């Protein structure tokens, strides 16, 4: 494997948690492979256009994204639609994916993981696997001591991708973490999120995006009652 193309599908661009994790994959790749690495941010129109044109030129592609309302961002969906000319084409790259979310349970991302595996087959690409990481929303604010263990594991996934052309299965499980809360874990997490401290971060995000006043809006509720 000589070249790696990293595609950041987060609407937050360079400041995204997705970008942080992709950078760890790049570091792991560099640890064992001297080949070219290119990172493109799909929020930038020039990068988006370049990504569609150079997709078939890389040996390996990793497409990363956040989980938005239990699905992929529209930006990523648009990019995938642009890959139609590559379906069944000879010489397509090996492709892997990264899905990170604010949900702590990995199961929230599993349906998207299954879709992405099918996508790789439909394109005719070798499938390298999907990194699923829950509880990723706060990565940007965490000090290095809090992220060292996680980032080390993601780097080792980058190393396995460079060596073997796929993500190591055991490391994928380690990075995914909690698959599903136990009954008691769910109870305590639910209780915490009802406290002022538990709501502080997400309320801050709502205010930052001008959506706090509409946080309980249910625009389709009346239509559903008809």
C-alpha cells in the first residue's frame, strides 16, 4: 500500500472530532509506510471536487463522518452519489470508514456500518472495515492525557491498515467500547442527563446554533395525529 486518501465528511471541517481521529489513522500509517497521505475536507468545495476526481488514484481511502440523527451527514451522502462512475471499475482503491458519534453506545452506529460495508461491495472495492467510536463529541475539548489511550489504539488501526490492507478486528472492538448499556448503566446515564451539569454541554451547543428556544419542537406531531 503506497498512498492513503483521508476524507473528512464532517460539516465542522478541520475543527471536527472526525478530523482528529483521521489524523491518528494518518500517524499510524506513517509509522510503517512512507507512502503519500492526503487529507481532504468535504466541506470545502475545492476539496470535494478533488476527492471525486482522485478517489480512484489512491491505493487506500478512508471516509470519516459523524453520526447525524442516526445517519450520515447529507454532505457524505452527496459525495457517495458522486462515486457512481467508479462502480465496478477496475483498480478501485481499498476503502475503509470511520463513524464517530456523541452517543456512548456503539450500537447506534452499527446500521450505518452495515450500509458502508455494502457500499464497498457495490463500488467493487476491497473493504478494510469500519471504525466505530461512540462518545466522541467531547474529544476536541479533552486534554491529551484523556485521549492518549484512544488515540494510541486508532494509530495502531492505521498501522494495521498500512500493513494488512484492513483494520485489525480486535482493535476495532477496543475502540468501539461499550456496545450497549446495561439496564443500570442506562438508568444512571439517563438520570445524569436530567441534571443541570448533564445538560450543560448540549444546551450550550443548542444556544451556539440558535436552536435552544426550539429544543422541544415537534413539527410533525400534528401531522402524525391526522
